[in-house]
């Protein structure tokens, strides 16, 4: 394999290889066979059962049962496929909007978690963001059985997309929402800074490349980056703290470092937001399906993401510089100790998720064969699932212990 191939090319090769190895005949399970076992049932019907692809399918009908939290979503929606690499997988992710909802611009997401044998890695990270951190906003998600046009699609997560709004990323009418996005598409509006490898995608507001508003956003981020790398970058008045909200950068870093989240190495899904007159804040958290030791081992060297030792994000671009500031390091130590001393909360959450999903993984495996052979018995699948979950818990404990020793030593 040529070392000159881009990272995106390597990822695509890995995906196609996986799809070839997983190309068994599709198993179909009628939605009528799905019974309630403690998680909501989400059913979507498209007009004339048209297939859902990358463009919105209008006039689709969403029905949610067994969930007092989500019943308000039932009704007419428009739905499309979502994701970059994840859209190539057999188990497809989707996003949808209510046709006549109170906030028609707010997106909702159906995460497939095809990469994640535990099906809960995103939930664990989002739990850490909501219940253990001081981050402004972490999206809410619920596990659900998903039925599309009468066919059962497996265990999904239904939840909030990353949007600007009073109950989402609250930056007001004049704020901005950005993403370091190495997977940005040609039609998206992006800009580059002098030190980041990957472009920054402007999600909000809608601007035209080269417009005055576009140049203002790009200029501000570049000015912040320049302050971070200036000789006097620790100066309390004129240094980087004038532009960067330290607390959010610390919280986001710690959760992604604990998880050893590959995408968070300023590659993609690294969101940054700013309220006018405020400072750049990291977040929201997003995309942990291959974190917590769950990255695919392959010939391209990703094994390093699966071992619980070593820093993964400390030496990434902006963070490498942040760690040269004693004030930042002190805050990392303080906040990591909070996560470390409360780590039982993480294990308790995993146990709750495991009990919720244990009797669902058999049918999901029948469809997608992610834990065992598709024809494996229910007992074998559930045993494999419990073993995987216990391995993940052991990985997190080892990770926490390694980070405790090495963060204390900074």
C-alpha cells in the first residue's frame, strides 16, 4: 500500500473491504415481529415505500410508541440518509425533520452504530458530557427498535442533531457553529487556518465563500490561532485566553482523551461554537462509535487507538500548544481527577445500557452479523455481547489508571 494515499482513501478502502466480507444475503425481519422490551419502537413509512437515500424523502410518516419523551415527534417528517463513511455500511444512519414541528429547522438523527459492537459507545460518551461535565450542550439520545417500511432494521439511537437553537447549541442569532472537518464535501463552505491540517466547516450561519461575513469568521478564528501560537500566548490580557474558553477546551479534551476518540484528533466531528462577544468553545461532543478501544484493527496502523495506554490528543495541533500553558495543565489535572473519582458512574451507565440491550442484540446480529455469525444462537450472541461489554469496561478502567498516573506527572 502506497504511503502517499490520503487518509480518506485509506478509510474508504477499509470500508469497502469490510463490506465485501459482510456481503451475506440480507436477512429480513418483519416489523410486526418486534415486541416491546423496554426501549421505544420507531417506525417510519415513506410514500409508496420509496427507498431512503441522500436526498430528503418528503411526506414520510413517523410513529413512535412506548416513549413519553419522544411521542411529540410522531407525524409527518422528511427523512434522508446521513453520514460519510457510515453511509457506506449496510446498516444505514438517517436524519429527519418534522414537517410541521415547533422548530422545523431542528434535525433529529437515527444513529446505526454499525461500527460499535456494544451499540452504546455514543451513549456512554454523551452521558459523560451531560452528567459529568460542564459543557454547554450534549445531545440527548434514546435507544430504539427501528422499523423502516415494515422491515426491522435493528437497534438504533434516536436523538438530537447538532443544530443552533435555544435548546441545542445556543449561540444566539449572531453566533457561529464550526466543525474541524476532514470529510467536508465540495459543496460545503469551509476555510483553512495556517496550522490546522483539515478545513473548518461553517455550519452556522449560512454564508457564501468570500462574503464579508465569511471573511469575518475566518479572520476571527485565524486571529485566535495566532494568539495561541504567539510568544506571549500565556499573557492574561493579550494571549490566547482572550479568544479561547479554557473550561470547554478542558472538558472536551478529557472526555475525548479518556475515550481515545480517533476522529477527535482534529480530523472530523470536532465542533466549535461562539456566541457574539464571547470566546471560542469546544463542543458539542459527537461520534464515539469507534472510541473506548473499539476502533477497527487494520493494516493501516489504527491498533494504537485500541490500546489503553498513551496520550492520543495531547499532541494534536491546538492542544499541543495549550499544554504548554501551566494554567491549562492545572485545569486538566483538576477536572480529570473529577472524572477519575467518579468513574463508577460510567460503569453504572454501561451496566444499565447492557441490561437494556442484552435481549435486543440477537435480532440485530441476525440482520448484520456484527457479534457472531448471523445464524448463531441467541445464547451465543448474548454471551458474546456480555463479553464485549466487560472487555470495554476493563479497557476504560485501564485507560483511567494510565491517564491518572501520567496526567498527575505533567
